């Protein structure tokens, strides 16, 4: 009988071993997944807290790319680095230079962001090493610990503007030196790709409206990225309108010395007023009114200054030559040389008593006494003022000015003239000839503009609506268009 080379083999031990191995493998995998989930939750909570400490929305942690944008904004790193990282990543699929660019850009950005983050919480650059190498430990320490955000303190950026590096910080100098090398490499490689994109037919780069277009002003498309900082949360229409007006008016009215001086003066008036009445210093005022710093407040004042410049120009377009001529014929007079006696109404003098003294003074003038004699006789009861020559549009009480215009030369008011100050006796010594229309035309236009402004309290808003229309404002986003139309209805 021949031996059987095919013997029955017992596979049960192999199956058992494989089952045991799979059981251990699954258990280890589940354990690692649990650990990963715990670490992820810790890092998410830590990142959330870090953003909250820096005044940014914590929920931004949950949105990819946007969370990095908010962190960059918080620590003073240019958000354009996010675009460079994305751009270099796309280029890595095209050429080996793209791989090198992507690697260099990511390393440099990680160093730049973490050093800036550490400094913004008043931590040393050694701490930044921990953030880079051991984020699972150092990020929770920063976010969940007692560390306090002290403002933007970015590491020196070799591609975009940032604060100067601390020369006494050895680690910071090392980081900046390494960053300079990598930054130079990133910039060089990026320049190479841009040159290729421009020179080669149908190059590797093409302009694309990659972001969602929101509106168009003066032929320029403004994207959602451009508007984001102004609109903030929930597409607040006020931020949008400010951004639109700034885009239009910055081009229309260039900043000059007069604007700077007026804006600085206005800002100081606000600071002084709040300190006097509310005991708030400059920093408290800015915080209370939602400004991050003085520069942001000055920019808001510049916008209002430019709006008023446009409004004044707009009012002038509403004035016709017929209106100017009519005002000149009816209201313009030569400069009037005037004096007056005021019997003031106050705690020591009631209205009846003040009026009685004013009537006594007029009686004495009627009986032949001169204006000088009367004002000296009543010097302890009255206020005397020599106004010299005043124009037809002088900044005087309207009732007083109208009464003065009606008094003949070298004569006085025949009855007391009452204003908010008390009772006046007005004396007009003489009056110059009526000026020519050409000499007073600008003044007349200003007066007519003031009358328009008083007659229509919503004219200011109407003028700004007109300005946006003339700039070719066109909404490309239906939500923002609806919000703006609602705003228009409320402004009318």
C-alpha cells in the first residue's frame, strides 16, 4: 500500500488564533478611537476657550479654515497665509516645486502662528515650542488655564507686516531666523509660480471669483471675504452700509490735513465729554462704544466727516438760481453796525421786572437821552454789548436779527425784543450798502442748504441713498438685497 501524501490537517488552532488576534486588534482600535475622541474634544474645548479669551466667537472652532482665520486675526498674523497654504497645497499636485512650497509654507506658518499665539498670552517663545510639539498638553493649558489674552503680539513676518521681533529673546531670534529662511523660500517659490502663471499660455493660474460675490460699486466687485470684517455676525446691515459708503467716499474725498485735524478734534471732544460727565477714560470709552482701538474710532469719524461733505455737496445741487435770487432780493442787507442792552431774566430778575426795566430804558431814549447815557445809568442792571458790524446771516438769535433788520439807521427798537436770554433794547447806528449777489452767493447757498436741512429731517439719508445709486450699487446676493431694501423703507 502506498503512503497517502495528503493527510487530514487540523485547522481549528489557526482559526482560534486568528479570532484571538482580531479580537485584540478591534479592542486596541476601539481604545485608540476613544483616546482620539477624548483628545479631539479636549483640543476643541481648548481652542474654543482660546478664541473666547481673545474676543472671538468660540463656535468658530467648529468651522474649518474659518477657525484658523479667527486665530490669525486674534494674534495679528496676516490671514493671507491661509490663502498661501491652500494655494501651495494645490500647486503640490502640479510640480515638485509645489511640494517644496507647500512644505515650507506649512512649517513657517505653524511657527509664525504658534509663536504669535504664545506672545499674545504673554508667554515665552519656549512655550510656543510646546504648542508646536505637544499641542495636546499646551493648548489646554493655554485655553483652560489662567492665561490671559493681552492683545496682538505677532512674531515678525517676512512676507507680511507685523511687529518687530524682540532682540533680547534668543528663541524668538532663532524662530525669526528660521522663519526668514523659510519665508524667503516661500516667497521665492511663489514668485516663480506667479511668473509661470503670467508668462505661459493658459498658465497654471487663472483669476476666478472663487468667493461668493455680494455687490458691485463703481464697477468693483466686493466679495463676502471683503465684507466679512464689516458685517460681523448675522449679516448686520449697518456694517454693510458703512463698508459701501467707505468704498465710495474714500475715493471721492481724499484725506487731507483739514480732515485729520477735524477728526482728531472731534475724537478729543468725545473723550473729554465722557471723562467729564461719566468719569470714563479713553480706553473705557472705546470699549463701551464697541471700538477695538482709537484708530478704529477715528476711521468711523472719518466716514461721518466724508458723509457730511457729500451731503453738503448734495444740498447745493438742490438749490436753483431762482431761489438764490429770491433770497437775495428779500433777505440780504448791508452789514449793520449795532449795539444792544440786555435785561437778563435770571434768579434775581423775573420776566415782568426785566420787561419793565427795558420799557423804562426805551422811555428815556424817547425823551431824548442818548444810548450811551442810558446804558451807563442802568449799568448795574443790564448787560451792554457793542456788536460792531453784523451781516444779514450773522450767528445771532433769529428774533434779535430780524428785529435789527427792521430798525432804521441811527435808531433803536421801539419796544423790548424778547429772546431766550431776556429783553433787549437794540440800537442800529448805521448800515452799509447791500453787497452784490456775486459777493454773497456762497453765503446764500449755505443759508438755503440749512433751510432744506431743517425742512426735511430725512434728507440726509435720502442723499446717501442717491450717492449709492450714482455709484452703481448692485446687489448680487438676494438676502443682502432684501435687507438693504428694508433699510431703505425705514429710512424714508
